[in-house]
């Protein structure tokens, strides 16, 4: 998680407007969901890989490790599409390949990977606070974006707290055996829960003392959107859709 956040601040597109990158992500995501998986999903996947790995400069190794989770869920999901189960008798179960299973599994895989690549592009090129600012401009209720920002901040605080507590426990041989590991994990969870409640009370008191009205106003240090940027985004999305439809028509 920390690696993704660091890349979001340090990639080659970090200086571009968050609105432009969000528009590009949403446009390609809609294309991935609407266009036929073949060749639309494949074209969207290729374009997003070029944008993320080539233009933004996201390390290939990090991207590959991030893809392991979605690929695992995808593998579990498409296996039932490949296999057909027939109950031939009371105690007989016949397993065989489904007639159209391979084609259906390929369509699901292409559409899923295309959609995931769109979300990965946004998460690896745009920091979360900038995405939330874009949502505010889109008239998303302020209370939702503020809660998301506070949760995002607290996640980092809790991650650092867990690391500190675990390091202290490990230095005292708290994980030297299975029994001590269970005991240390229980103590860590109890301590973290107590600190989370205390931090929530402290934050609530601080916000009330500052007359919080559902919105925390901070300086927007992100790059401004430009007409050229939106023109490029529109052109790339349009060309991808046109190439997909033309290829599908020719096939």
C-alpha cells in the first residue's frame, strides 16, 4: 500500500491534472464495460498498460505484484465457466469441459483485466487526496469525501502503529513460538482497538473545537486541468472505441 502511494506521488504523470487522469480512467472503464471483450477489452488493456507502464513509468515488477490479487480472484471465477457438471445418476457426477466454456471464460477475463487496468492506472498515478478533490468538483456530498479522507489518513496511522507494536513484541521474543505468536497477535489487536477508539474521540473533539461543518478546507496544490489535456484524453478514448468497433466489424 505504501509503495502504491509513493508511486502515485512520484510517477511521470504526477504533475498532470487529477481531473484529466480521472476522466481518462472513467472513459476507458466505460469502454471496457460497454465494448465487446474481443477486441474491445484487449485494446483497452493494451492502451492502459502503455499509459501506466510506458508513459507514467510505473515499475513493471510492482504492477505485476499488484495484478496477482485480481488474477487469483479471476482464476477462481472462470474455472466454473470451463467445467460442466452433469448428475448422471444418484451417485454419479460427470465432469467435462463446457462446450462454450473457453470462449465465455476468455470474454470474462478480458473484460475484467481491462477494467482492473483502468483502476490501477488511476490508483498508481493519482494520490487519493487529489481524487477526492475531483469528486468534490463533481458534486459528491462533502461528508462522503471528508470521511474517506479521514479514513485514508487513519489507515496510515494504524499501519505505522501496528509496525511499531509488532517490532516491540518481536524484540521481546513475542513470536518465538506458535503459542506466543497467538498471544502477541491478540494483545496487538486489543491494543490497536483501544488506540483506534481513543484516536477517534480525540479527532472528534478536535473537529468540534474547530466548528467543523462537514468539510475540511485545505490548499489545492494539484495541477490545473487544461483544454489540451482533455482533448488528448477524448482523442485516445475515441480512437480506442473506433478501433474496437472497426476490428469487430471486420472480424
